[in-house]
C-alpha cells in the first residue's frame, strides 16, 4: 500500500504554474508534472473560501452536508455572525473572544457536521494512520491537546488547554506541536504562530527523515494566499518560493526519484483568485450603501426585532439574510440588480432555487431531481431562461453542460442549503468585491469567494500513482484518496 502526502497550496493557480514553467522558474513543479498527472480545471467548492473547501475535500461532501457555509456566516441558533478570520477590524468589532472560540474550537467540534465522517475518521476505522499539518479542518478519532500560551488564554475566553479530536498526528501551529521537545519550530507571532509554509515544511521533512509518515498526511501551505490578495494573480515570486519548498520536501526522501517510489505526492490549489480593479475603477461594492433603505445589522451590534437584513461578506460573495416577512427576495434583488458590478443573485423558494443576474430582466429557476443530467451524473429540473447561468441544454439527449460557472447548479443549491435561515447568495462580477462596515478589501490586488472560473477551477498534480480520479471536482477527491490507500 502506498502512502499519500497531500499538499494544499492556498490559492495556487494553473496559470501561475504554466507561466513559471515556461520561464524555467519552477523545476519541481515541472518534474512532478512530467512524471505524473496534471489537471488544470478541477472544480472546487462554493463559496470559494478555504474553510468551506477544506471541509468539502476532507468529508467528500458539499456545504449542504458538511455545514461549514463559508468564512463568514450568520447562525440563527446563536443569533450571531460566525467569522473564522476575515480581517482584523471585522473580527475586533464582532468580538475577539467569539472569533477565537469559533475559529479554534467550534468550527471542528460543533459546526462541521458530526454525522459526516472526515477522511481521518474513516481511515481510523480502516486501521490506517493519518496526520494533519496546519489543516484548518482536522477532526479525527484521536484525542489531542491544544495548548494556548499564557498571553493568549489569560486576556481571552480561551482555556489554557483543550482536548480536541484529530488524526493520529496533529500539528496545529504553536497550539499543537508534536516536535516541541525535538526541535525549534517557527511558531512566533511574527510567523503567524506556526501557520506558515516553513513550519509545515519542517514538520513534513522531519516525518520523512525519521520514517514516521502516516498512511495519509494532509499538509497546508498558507503563505501564497495573502501575497496574491495584495499583489494580484500574476505575481510569481510566491510560487517560486513554494517550488523551492516542494523541492526540499522531495529531497528529504534522498532524491526526487526516491520520493515518487515511496509516496504518492498530490499537490492542489484550494481556490483561484480574480484580479480586483484599482481604486479609480470603483472595485468595491458597499452593500450597506446599496441597501441603505433597510435596517442592516451593524458589525458588533446585537440582533433585535428591528433588524431586517444581516450581511455576511465572503470577499466576492455574500450571504444576505432576511429577518422580516415584510420584504421579499424579489424586492431586495431588484434593488441589488441596479448595480452592474453584481453578477448572480440566488435564493430558495420552497424546493426551487431562483436565480437572476444584474443587467437582465430574465429569471431562471431549477430544482434537484428530474430528467436533465449533468456531466457529474446529477439530475435536475430546469425552467426557462437557462442562459442566466450560461447552461448548454440538449433537450433530445436530456443533458445539461456548464459554461462559465462550473458545476453551478449543485454548488449554488449546496450554498443555499448549507445552514438554517432565510438567505440569498450574491456574487460579484470579476474585478469587483463586496464590503460592509470594516470587512477587508483588496483594491488593485485579487479576491475570491465567488463562482467565476478563475476562482472555481484549481490545479491538481498527482505523482507516484497511475490511479486517475473519476471526476475532476474537489468533492470527489476523498473517495479517490481512499481508493489509492485501499490499493
């Protein structure tokens, strides 16, 4: 049986890989591609935010099943905005204690659906070993202690330590460091408490060199994401640095050739990014201004009977919650549609999902089940105006194919069934992003969260096995990993 090292490189894009290889700057990527499989258009989860995507990858389900709807969402149970870490000022206004509790404890223990097994839990049942290095989603079957330093737990609600369930080996930055007594790791506040590529690389190379690799190891490389947000998708320096780190990882086996004999190396980007226009092109859609006629929950305030709308901004996507029957989603969408920078607006209407786009008077509706089948063998009932979602319909063959919005029927319906409440999904056109209050923006840089192809299609490199994935979607990779591990 082969061991798998799966490396998730946050915001790695195929355009960067191709450009870097063309310029002869990425020898490691080139080697792995030449000695393996390279897919440029794997469909990721939606919203295109890391926590939702990681949950999809590790459970093999979309958000309607795994229940982690995005980076930011509203909990009807808690009557609070859940924010796993969008930006400092937004976190500060919503409450630092709540953020720490949600991001470090509740996301894995409460929010991630306990009825849906992660790959770590399934491997434990199969008698196989697994590990996670800096994975945000890590729930498994083995008890581990997260230890919070004095200066963090003393002024906050965080306990000194807490027992969590993880895979057999759990490295979680400074909070769970299996090598604490063995070697010094980069875990200072400057190094984001160990949530950096250097920490991930050191942890993996130690496991390789000491023959301690589990059967399946998930490794997270986070450093590229903030760089692309700031510098834009064309920046190659972060990808070159990642290539050097991957080279060091392979060399830990003795050589690149030896690495591919001893392990299956899989590298994937979790989401892409789309360029955000510079400031002079009005790239930021302030939903608070557009919806100023409504009573919107202000950041940090408590929900009251007067609250009509709550906004949860996920960069280029937003959840809009309606707390009053006084207004319909049709009315709200008519207001939002006047902004040409907005793209898709979608909401649930009983078992149907209704979709409109700004700049168009047409409405499209669809529901799951029916006689139209898509490339992923999912069946649908479609109303008129399917061009709203750029669908290609073949009535005679009963097939539906996707245009500019990959797997959009499943991904939209999944987001709209991912948690409780009455809400709609709003996405921005490429070049633009949403804002409300102090949510972060990336003028002249890049953003994600939306459903465009540049955010939705990610690269996947597989070396060390001839096994091929059946479908090129992140949601299907868990079963692919299990298939390799079963031999």
